[in-house]
C-alpha cells in the first residue's frame, strides 16, 4: 500500500470515529433548547397555573349570590364596651342586586324606634342614595355623603356599611391564603377606585375556597383597622350560601353589633313602587 493510500484510509477512519461525537452533541443541544423553552413557557404562564386572580375570585363570589330580590327579619344586639346589651329588630327587603338595587330597612322594635325606615338606592358607578323616614316627626331626610361614616341608629354599622358592594367599584390584590375558623380562604385586598366615595382607605376580605362565601371583612382608615365584620352560621338557602349571623366590631369604640337573620327568602315578588319615599311613608 502506497503512502498516499495509507493517508486516505487514515483520514476516512478519523471521520468515522468523530461522527458519533457530533450526534451526541447535537442531541444534547436539542434537549437543552427544549428544556429552556419549556421553562420560559412555564414562567410566562405561572399566573394561570396558580389559579384565579383576585378580581376573578370576587366576581365569582358576587355571581353566586345573585338573586332578583331578598327579604328577611333581623335581630340586632348591640354590646357596648361595658357589656350592656340592647336589642332592636328590623325587617329588610331588597329588589335587584349588586350595585343596581333598592332596599328598605324598617325597625319593628323597640317602641321608640318602631317605624323608622331607611331607603337605599345603590348605583354601579357611585355611592348610594339614602333617605331616612322618621314617623314620629313625619319627616324624611337625605343622608349626606359626609355623614355616611357615622353610626346607624346606635349600632356599630355605619350608614356606608348598609350599602351593597359591587365588584366594579374596587380594585383587587391577592394577599395569599389564610384559614378562618378552620375554612381555607383567599385573602384579598380591596381598594376603592378613584371617584368612589368611602370612609375606608382599603378593606381586606376573606372568601372561602370551597363555596366562595364571604367570611370576614376588615375595614381600614389609613393603616388602622377600624371595623371588622364576621359572617358565621353559613347555610344554603334556595341554592345561595348565606351567613345567618353577622357581627360588626367597632375597634375604636370597643363595641359590637350582632345581626341574626330570620325568615330569609330569595326571589320574592316585589314591585318597583314598593321602594320609594312615598311607599315607606305609607307603611
């Protein structure tokens, strides 16, 4: 074999020995590219994998309480800082829901407040309109915006707390998850949108993960919690999970008001004319 022939044969053998090395390198690069692309995809879609965002949760909670109307009777027990208890009873009727509703709240006991009524007209884009009717004076008065932070008839609810919240009047941020009375909840910060008149700087709400029921609201003025509303005795009423007991705590006054709901009904046949100033004056 000539020297030229030996050189050609050696070169061919060298090329054949390098081919497997090139294939392994190519395969490794392909795996790296696929893994890198998968990682990029996972990061980009992490929000979707984590579940619904804060606004979606609140929207679903609101959707699950939709009803054409509502009626109940309530026992209000006011506990002052010294433990003294005073009782009031009222009836509540509502037509419509979530920012586009009208409601009438009327005291039925004790005698000194019997017949006093509130008409509340909720709006989707602004604060509600509120009027109070006092039969002893035969006079109604409109509740001014600057008075909405005051206590409603000696209870720990303010006039603003009687409004019906609508999801579109707030912005939301997730604060993670936290249990309330053993129930797993989403913890969400709710902040009034610009133009939404409110005494509260922000609120934190706890919503149950299993049935989207609201369990707690903490209302803040700047960085201080001023009122805490708790929802308990949650029952399924006509397909709507509803708290049969609510307790509002005024942390500045160290007092609380418990509302126990009786004779609750949804989708009661009401008429628009039942929710006017003329109507509450007649009753």
